[in-house]
C-alpha cells in the first residue's frame, strides 16, 4: 500500500516568501508528526496531531510556523516570511496509535527540502 | 546531491563483518528507545525498538542493547551488507505515551564491498 507522501519534494523560496508543505499520511493513521532536519543533524520534533487536534506544538521555532490538519488526514505546514535559517528538510510521519498508546511505529515520508535564498 | 551524513561520525566496515553503532542518550526518564535507518533522500525507517525494562532485544540481523546505568544504547548489525550503508539514529521517548521522540545526532555507516 501507499506510504506517507509529501509535496513538493523540493522547494526554493526567496527570503520573505510564504511556503506551504503538504503531508499525506497513511490512510487511517491517527497520529501525525512534523519534524525539521537540518543538514547533518537528526530530525527535531515540531508538532503533533491526533486526528484533527494539534496536541503539541512545542517544537515550532517561531510564530511564523503554523500547522493544520483540519479533517484529520492531510496536514499542511506553513512557514510565513521565510528566513535563511528555515532551510532544512521537513519530515512528516504518521502512526496508527492514539495518545497514551505505546510502541507504535512511526512511518516517515521522504521529506520536503526547503531552500531559502 | 544532499547528504544526510554530512559531518556525522562515520563507521566503515567490511562487507560480511559485524557492525556496532553506539549512542548515548540524555534523559534518564526515557523509557522507550528506537533505532532508525536513514538513506540519502529518504525519511528515517524504523529498525528496532526496546523498552527500558529490557536490556537486549533481537531482530533479523540486528540486536539492540540498552545499559540504563550509563545511559548507553547500541545497535549491532550482523553480516553487514552494502544495503546497510546509511545514517543510523537512535531516538528516545520520554513523552509519557504519545511517541514524541528525541533523535540523537546519528552515525554514518559505510560498508566496503
């Protein structure tokens, strides 16, 4: 079956532009995560959804970052007024588990590489 | 092209040899640990996990060892193959149940044919 997909795979933005990154999780997966991965680093948690509810957004680096999952399936990560330090790979992951359920595997998408000039 | 492994510690092993990748974790409250494999241009892929009430768990060709006393985790890969070449991350979960994980810095494994 289909895995997690993300689009676009590559995005180049001029500093100050707004961008929107899309994540299509595996059908039926309740949990959805966004991570930011800088070059040569491990992924860093940004935010978590359980269905349409955003339960944790503690990792979002600034109020320029906004994520939504209005119908509990597709999610969009929006970055306003992009800065050069926003350049990174943005990874989306989904899992079957709800909150309080342990040991459920997160399935990652291929990521969107954002380059801000 | 992009390189996930840029500036990461690198482990080079001969094809067929065993590989051991080490990781030090930071939070003594972490009770669940996961190893991920990440190939260039792809997202991390789950390899194996272990709860804190265990000290060893085996999978297919892989073994994870956990030493809570010194907060150390290791991944052993038996009979390393060229397809094992990737960056390996350990991750710890101390979120209390909803899988918010913190990734380590990663190790690049290079298999020499």
